[in-house]
C-alpha cells in the first residue's frame, strides 16, 4: 500500500498545526461558529445532532494493521470505544470533543492518515473496488490511479470551493464493485491496443435527484487522464449552479446542458490546459505502482481448510457466504461482516478493530480494506489459514455468515446521529436483520441488497438497492417509502418507487411480505430476487405490499 513521502508527511503535519490553531481560536471565542464552520469542514469535522463527528479518509479503502490499531486507540482514548465505517470507505468517530480533535489528527498523522477533504464542497475521498489487487476478475488494479487522483485533488487551488461536493470512483474489474455509475466521475480502467486508459463516466449520483452516469469518453489514455478530469471539474465549476444547492451537482449540469454540450466544453477546456501538463504524471504513477505490488504469496497445503469445510457446517456456511475468488487459487478474499444480526451496520468496537489488525498481521499480508457496503475485507488469505481466521473472528462476533444476504444491510446513521435525517435508519436495519434471523430464511432467499437511508440525501444508497428504503418525515411522523429493482453494479439501475410509504411499525412486516412473495414467484432456487423482479416487474410485488384491506385484516389476525 502507498507510503507517504517527505512532501506528504510535511503537508499533513502542516494542516494539523493549522487546524489546531483554528480550534484553539474557536474555543477561546476568537472565531464564531459561523466563521469556524468552513474551516472545520475542510478538515472533516461535522457538527451532528448530538456532538461533533470526525470523518477520517481511508483512501480507496486500503488500510494497514497499524492504521486499524490506531483507529482502535482513537476510539478508546477520544470517543466511546467504537467507530463507524461508511459508504465512502471512510471511518467516522461520532463523539469526539472539540479540544481533542487536534490530538486525534496528530495521532492519525503518526500512521499516515488524515481527515482532509472528507467534507465540504471539494473533491472527496477517492473510492475504488474493495477487492482491488486481489479479485480474480480484475484486469487492472485501480488503486495506483486512485492514489494519483488523490494527490492531484488534495488542496487543488481551483477546486476547494466547488458548487457542491464532488466524488470519484475507480474500478478495473469486469464486475463493478465501486458503483462507478452513481458518482460524479466514474472511471473504468482498461487497456486499448496495449495502452492503459479509462472510460470516463460523468453525472451519476443519488440524493433527491438520482441519476445514472453517462459515458463522456470511451477511452482516455492514462497520460491524458489528469488533464482530462481537470477539464471536467473545471467546466462544471464554471457552469454548476450556486443559486440552489439542490441543483448544484454535476448530474444536474449534465442533465440541463446535455452530454454532447458538456463533451464539447470539456474538449475545449482540455485543449487549453493539456499543454500545461507534462508527462510527469506517468513518472509519478510508475512510482506509485511500486507500492501496490502483490504480496509474496506463501505456498502450502490447503488440507486444514478442506477438512474443516467437510466437517464443520458453521465454518462451511461462512466460507460459502463470505469468501470470494482470488487471482491465486490457493488464496481467498475474505469479507468480514460488521453486521451481526441486530447490531448497527458498519460499527466496529475497538476490540474488534484490534482483532482485525491482528488477523491482517497473522494471516492477511498486513492489509485490510473497507468496502462501500460497510464491511471489512482481508484481501489476501491463504486457504490453510482460513480455519484459524474464522475462529479468531468468531471470538469477537465478526464471523456472521451473511455477506450479500438480507441482513447485510447498508444503512446511514439516520436520526440516531445525523442532523439532516428525517427518520431512523439503524433501528429499522436492526429489526429487519433480527427478523430474518428468527425466520431462518436469508440463506434460502440468497443474494439480496437491502439499503436504507434516513433522508432524501440517500447516504444509504437506497436508490440502488434491490429493496430500497427511504425514511421521511410526514407531518412529524416517520414514513418509509420502498423502491424495488435498484442495482449498483455494471448494470446500474435506479429503483422504482412502489407507492405509499409505511409507518415505522409497518416497515418490517412490509419487507417480510416482499420476501415471501419473491419465494413464491421465483422460477427456481437459483433465480435471485433481482432476476425475479426484472422478469415479472413491479405488479406482483406491489400486490404483496398493499394487500386488500380484508386480506390484511385476516393476516393481522
């Protein structure tokens, strides 16, 4: 993984010192909250519903064991003993005290981490495929390009006060695990005639106006990628609306002007700025790539794994559900669920963080990933070590075999933490997971993406859930809308709203009715929920959600 050079180290330390002075001025009253707000947002510090929240960048989701250990230290020393992994592959600490924030940032700098540009109207943390460098279907490891973009965008003088926040996602695999078509810019890396480059997708995004991104350029060679994406952001920076923050994102700009007009403007801007760029980016990319070489894979028998798989049904269930194909047949990619039934999706205690760090040291070539689905990945585990890893995870309640199933729910913090939320998300996710654990149905149901947002900003990605749930305020009462058929993969689709919403105490039974309807409607055990929905459409599911009143009364009785 990437290691800071002298410039990186000096830059982060300077920002820590700068923000420490700003915090001191806020505490002594020299800065008002209004004056302090843009300064804290530039350094990842939010004022949430009950307290400050610090969002720490995990660039393209990649962590070392030392960095995970430091998260545990911060959780214990400055917070309440846990952290929350987000859909941007970041970690949030929900209860820091303002006087402690400089110390937290200094501790982060000790392990080459920071909170710069994790908030505010700037280019946010660059995300990537959480299986990058390990996946069997990968053609190009996207992390070196993601790191190049991170370096280019950090403190970029033109892009610190954009019309709204701006998000990049990068993938280099056949399967899209980075949701690139729901980002402001999505990059799909590929080779053309032996030259590395990227398909450039723009104008994707969720929120109150969900849109699937459009292809701006089929192929941009790597040597031209930075000036090209700078041209895109620069064009939007001039065109993007600042009179209405709800219409400021690039997706609205693309929609209002049309993709052809944007393409022409980008081409004009690119022609102007390309001569200002030399080919130093290629040299920097070559330097960066050295940090992302594959680990020295170990060799050895997989007998321990084979025997455990044959004899232990609990272990077998975990292997079948939580493991993915690695490019080395003797290895596996392990996704660690942070979603034990009834727990808060994405939360990890300090003890769990330390266990994950130790697992990475012992069995994972000292590497971890955070996924946008709020889980933790050990990307390189030799199969002979899987039984020991499973036992270690089980001891800290991290061995739940539910990846990709009904209880592997993405959920935003909702009204438990967020000042913008209009409904609760976490309790709904907990209740759904607990209910399906009670019914012992989720393995029979199979692949199912349930995603929950507590407001229209869609931080829970509900628009691209097979089942999406949006919590809203209706005259002071929580009301939950359901969407169906969403998809965040390479075939991205925005889900379709089913109809009227459901009260807080009605939403779990409504989801249960949907699942039973699917089990009745599917043609075979192999047909997934999404495949059934695409085959039959909305109507049979809508009928299950909104039964006639007499039938509903009978069911209730």
